[in-house]
């Protein structure tokens, strides 16, 4: 029987389940935004979302929106401040979860959003924005990325946002208070991090995906977790929420 959801919708539902009720979440755009809204509208009604433009909201939006400054995100918000307000909460240790993505990621969850090389050319990307701050200071980090070998690198082209650096003690040695990456959610699998090595290992495979497919699209070596499982597909309720906020499939189709 063909599945009635897309791989992006599965990524959104998997990310939403990582958000606990009552947690303060620094919300990125695209799939991270949808994941927060799904969590808020289902199992985490007391979660609070912080947006880089200063919007703070603790209730579902009344209509879909694409950018954080769109009217549906502002209407009904708990507060509308400035960037310094939400970044101050991050620096004060008030943020439980950060949701971000990147152009490249390595086995330790370090991210590149600054520059890549392609066909001998140096291509400049968007840069850090708030990514380095979120990765450094949030209680834990959820990373959402398409799974391609050119993105999952043994060595990053540029280190923009720190993950677990070079191993399990690296963040402490650098004085970074946040807990670092907890999970990498892709269209093929979920990686979690081995507490002994701080390296990513496959924790669950999405329905119909095998380890060989993951290895073929991953540029670094990894091992499966001892309790490797299958990722639960999105529920009907989760799909209803995803499609309410992305009715045209702008992000998920």
C-alpha cells in the first residue's frame, strides 16, 4: 500500500515529537517552524516558541504563514519584541530546544551555513544568522536536513554552528553551556549521538529505508544504535496539522 505522506511530512512529525510540553523552543523557518506548530497543536500545548524577529507565541496561529514576520505569526502572539529580547532569553539559559538546519553537517553535529565549494567555485551561503547562538546556548539542538552525501560530510567546508566539536568533552572545554545536538532528522533516518563518542549513529530508519541506502548518502562513517528501530509514520492528527499550516505543500511536497 503506498504511503499517504511525504518524507518531509515524516521529518516534521518526527521533529515535533522531540518537543516536550512546556518547553521553550527557538524556532527556525521551513520544516522547523511546522514541527513547532504541530507540537503546539497536539502533545505540547504549553510550549512557547521564540522567533528571531522577536515574536514569542504560545498558541497555534490562526492561518498559515511562510516567514516569521507574516501577520498570522504576529496576530495573537504572546509578545512582539526585538531580536535582542529573544537572544537575551537564549543567553540567559531560558531556551530548552533549538530547531535549525544547515548546508552541511558532520558526524559530531557541527553545521555549515556559510560557504561551500562546487565545481571549483566558492559559493557563499546565508551565514550564521542566529544559528551559532542557538547551537551554542540552547539546552539541546534538533537538526533537520535533507539526506545527501554532499551535505553529510566527513569534514565541513566551514564550521558555522558548533555541535559536539571533536568529541564528548569538546563543548565543556570550549565553555559552551548548551547541551549540543540531540538528533539529526533526515528524509531517510534519525541519527542520535553516542554518549561515549559524541558521534552520530542511526537510531531509527524511516519505513522502507535500509542501512545501505543511508550509508550511500552519508559521507562519514557511522554505526547503527544497538536498539535500532523503525521511525513511526505521521499520525492522521499530525498530518492534519501539517497540512493546515502548509496547505499548498510549499515546504513539504
